[in-house]
């Protein structure tokens, strides 16, 4: 039997891990998924109390709440699901579980970037879609926003949503952010959420400075007017398909690099975890 990975041993640990996460966070996740119902009820009650009539929440409002709830889930799920590993007693029990570090790491990834987003994203959108079917006064499901060029019929302008902005973009963004907050949850011992947010802000600022420095070096100038001219010349020579391909390529490369960095750091943290 391999010390690094054994499928039977991994399967047992994964089932245990899923059961543990479900008992700790299952009800909370269900509340997150059903939040469109709470938003719908709150909006109707507020409308009736203000005598403005039966008003279902707009598509734009529901989209904003969806992103807000997703952000809260990304911030707090890792702390509640995996933050215990830094606790002296529970963390020691985690280390004594008969599974390799790689299997524990893989289980953490499966739950965070496969099981959680599938259950949450599909569940949330499905609840929103059912509300749209039940109440005809409510606009289309938020899912339709990622298959069209308009965010809401009430807006007097169109917001272009290229192909890469749809579900794959939301999923990849979810994955990268949940990996970042998972790293914070198993790295910091106290005030995990606050310290993780501070770390993300600091690292994002440093990354932006580095990116702008590289961008200036590539452009060969700090003059915004000249840079703008070069960008316009580049865009003028691109077709819609080639531009979309290049944007997709850059996004995929950046996302892959970030994924490798976060996953590697999570594994190293688990590998060096001691109590």
C-alpha cells in the first residue's frame, strides 16, 4: 500500500471529511442556497408595507445579492470547514487520522473546488429560477444574464458579456478565491477571516504594482497617451474572434498559475503542520 496515495484509504477519508463538513456547515450552506427566497419575501413585505404593491426583486438586485452571498460563503466556509486544523486539540486529531498528507490535501480540494461550488452555484441558481417560474412578475433568472448582452430590461444601455464571462468565469473565480481563503483558514490560528482579508488586500496591491511595472517595461514608456495609442492600434488589428481568443488565453494562463501557487501553498502548509 502506497504511503502517498491509496484510493480505498482516500475514499474513506473523503467520506469522513464530507460528513464532518456537512455536520458543521450543512445548515448554513442550505440558508445560503435558499437566500433568494428570503430576498423575495423581504422585498414583497417591504413593498406591501410601503403600499407600493407586489414588487418582486429585480434581476439586477438579485445578481448583486448573489455575488454578495458568494463572497460571504468564500470568506467563511473555509474557516468553519477546515480552520480546526490549527487548533491544538482538534488539529492534533487531524494529524493522527490514518491518511497521508496528500490524501488530506486532495480531500480538501475536492470539497472546496468541486463539491461546494456545484452544490452552491446550481442550488442557488435553481432556487432563483423556480421563483421566476412561480411568480411571473419577477424577471428572468440570473442565469440568463450570462447568456445575453443585457443585464436588465430596466437598464437603458447594453452591457456586453463576452463568452469567457459566463459560468466558466464565475467558477474559476470561485475556485481561486476559495483556495485563497482556505489557505488563510489553515495558516492563521486566530482571527482567520480578518487576517485573510488583510493578506489578500496586501498581496493584491503588490501584484498590481508588479503588473503595472511589467506593463510599463513591455510598453517601453510611462506615458499614458502613448500606451493608449498602442492599445488602440493593437485592438484595431484584432478581429472579435482573435481578441476573444487572446483574452481567454491570458485569463487561462493567469488562473492556472494562481491555482498552482495556492494549491502548492495549501499542501505545504498541511505538510509542515505541527502541534
